[in-house]
């Protein structure tokens, strides 16, 4: 995998969620259970590893159940029910029905979000973990599958399984846990509506969250991670241009083509292009240090005044280029007499991770999983957005890619939204160990 493979973890680290964890289980089992290691000792990584290893089979089964029952934005009842049932049984304070979702047609679906609070036995800080639950609609899969209503092609089933695993692990160690850990199981990420709904209901303030953390599946070797200090993912913006005059339809078609041509990076068409993009994301001042992704079309129906309308959207990096790109599109539209530019919605913000927290997480991951287990992303993947950006606008935190590429597998099996997405389930245990240890440490300090 080029630089990614070269920076990947050793076989010992790769199998840390399976065989390596088994070694930890035997070592702890020889003395006493994790719960009786010592109530006076804080949660450490050895205790986390021992508990997480015992949960691994249950979490893989949960992921497979979620995978078999994909539900899109506004319909995540199965995942929400499974999460709530398991966390209530573990003794967490669970609230369901969180975050009503406004669908594209303007209707409001009932909230399917779950908020669960785990209070440790010792005083400390309040930190949060977020996992998204919705599946990808058929037209969001590459290539589009319009006859297929939904599929977990973005790894949210793994995200949910990891989130449940972190909660269950820390719940079994609550007698040694400092502070409070809040879990946000979020609906509606694919529609960019779920985070906003949960935040609007005041859940960050109600629970007193001081920082928040999340993982997302990524095209890195299983057992590895990619941290994002000072980087993240691009936002998105939308522009509409209405046309008048006798040749309005032809002018609209020409402008749609001209706006699309502004883009500087094409969608990867084969595995080699995907490999190159992953390398470029890790390269400071490389080809993706500054990019623009655009798309435009003539809307299927005219506006209320009977005019053809060009609908355009774009992602750019660095994020502060948004105003510059808007102005560039406006100037281009002005070359067409009678064109009227409007903005149907506010720009969706980019996801930006504070460098200090991401670097601290990288140090911890290298210590626990090996120096080769951590890749550093210096810029953003051009074709992906994330409504977790709204959480990071309110409180600091981290957003880290969890490697799900099986040894020997092609990159197209581990890049989200591709039809061939087939993540290695061993990543679940790796993610649980990493995040449970990290959250326990952050809540204590």
C-alpha cells in the first residue's frame, strides 16, 4: 500500500485486537478478574485490554446484525434499539428518541439518537464519544445502486459496535473510572442533519461535555490509525443560478459544465488512484494541500418563475477558501446575461481537529499499539464530509481514522462508500481498546 503499508503496524500490533488481546486475557486471568485488580488503581490499558477481549465476540455479532439491518437517515430504529438495550443492561443512564431529523422533503422524522451517561466512581472530567448509526442510501454508493435502498457501505455499523464496546468496557471498570463519559449514538450523519439536531436539543450542555472524540473507518491496515492534527474533512457549499431569456436552457447547460470544470481533483476511478489519494493526504504541501471539488447540473424542473436553474455544490481546502470559490462562481455566472446567483443554504462547515489533542492521541496510540501503527494525515480527503464537524465547533476533540483494510486486500475494500467496501472486523476490538483507554485517560486528567 505504498507509504501506508510502509507505515503500517507489525503483525503483533495488527492482531492486537485478537491474538494479542488473548495474551492479555491469560495474563490477567492468572491472577484475578479485571474488576478485582484493585479499586484504588485507576483504569489502565491492561485492564481495558482484558475486558475488551472478553467482549469481542459479542461486538462482532452486533456488527453483523447491524449490517444485516441497514437503515438510512431518519429510520435508524433497529440500531438505536440495540444500543439502548445493551447500555441500559450495563447500568448506563440512557435517553432515547434524541434529535428529530428534518428530511430532504421538509418532513420531520422522530429522533432515533441515543445518549448514554456513564459515571465513574471517582471525580474527574466529563468527556464524550460519538458514533453514527445510519446506513448509506443506494445513490450514495459508488457506483450508485438506485434499486438498493440502503447498505452499511460507510462503516457506521462498525462505528456503533465500537461505541457499544467502549461503553461496556468502561462500565465494567467504573469502580476504577474517574469522571464521566457521555456516549452520543447519532442518527442522520449521511444526511448531515443528525449532529445538528442533537446539539440543538442542548445535549452537550445538559451533560457538561468538555471534549469529544470519534473514530471513522478508513483505508489503512487493520490495527492502525490515521490521526488528523490541524486537518480533518472539507465542508460543503451550495449555489443556485437561475437564467432568463430565449436561450436560457442552453446557457444553463454551458454554465453547469463550466462550474464542474473548475474542480481540481477528479473522483478516483480505480484502486491505483485511491492509493495515490491516500498517499497525497499524508503529504504536506502535496497535490491535495489545496483543492476544489465541484459538481453542477441543470435542475430537473424550472423555478417558480419558469426559469432553468443550475444547481452547484463544491468542497474546498483549506476551508477558508469558501468565500473565494463563491466569488469565482459568481464572476463566472456574470458572464451570462440575466443570470441570478443565490445561496439556498448556509455553507456546511469543515471538520477541523485541534492539533494538540490529535498529537496527544497519536503519542498514546504509538505507545500502546506500536510506533508504526499511526499515520498522520496532513490534509483532507476531497470527497468526504462529516457532520461531526458541528460537535467540534462547540467543544474540542479528535477525529481519527480506524484502519479496516485486511492484509492483502485491495484498497477498494476499505474505502467508504464503495460497493466493494468490506472492512476487517478485527478493527472493532482495536477501536474499543484504543478509545476506552483514551477516554479513561482524558476523563482522569
